[in-house]
């Protein structure tokens, strides 16, 4: 996942983030079949080639496998591997920017935890 799921992100990134979140939440477990390219494209109003690009990245990263003529399936250990990659990305790329913004705004830990501005 390259960035937070925002409208500015390319469609294939948003699709990838949606699928990643579903795997991390356990909606797709090891051995489960992912929706077909056409089904996911129709569900999200995306071009099938864009969905195929998102799926190809999952395959390249070792999270899913293609069974010719059958579909795309989540590999064993994919959730753990994906969680580790997401944590590394968050802590290495996203958190420093968030922390800098927190400092810029002068927010305290209590305000962040309570969700209330003092």
C-alpha cells in the first residue's frame, strides 16, 4: 500500500488498498478465491485492465497465485507477509509525516488519544 486510500491515488492503488485491507481483516483468507477481474471491475466501476494491474502486483509480491482457468487465490501466509510490509511502510514512510504534522499543530498525546482538542 503506497498511500492512504485517497481520491488522488491512482485507481489501481486504491483497488490494491481495498484488497489488502480485506485480506488483513480476514475477509479473504489463505486459499480463498478473490473476485474475478471482471467482477471487481464492475463492483468498483474500474477498467478490467486496471484491476488486472492491481492483481498482478499482488501476484508479483507473493500474496496470491493464479490457477489458470480457475482464478486468483490467496496464498498461505499472505496476511502475515502483507501486515509486515504494511507496518514497515507505515512506520518508515507515513508515520514520520504524521508525526511532523502532529508537532506542527502542537497536539498532545492526550488530545490524540481522547480525540478532543484542548
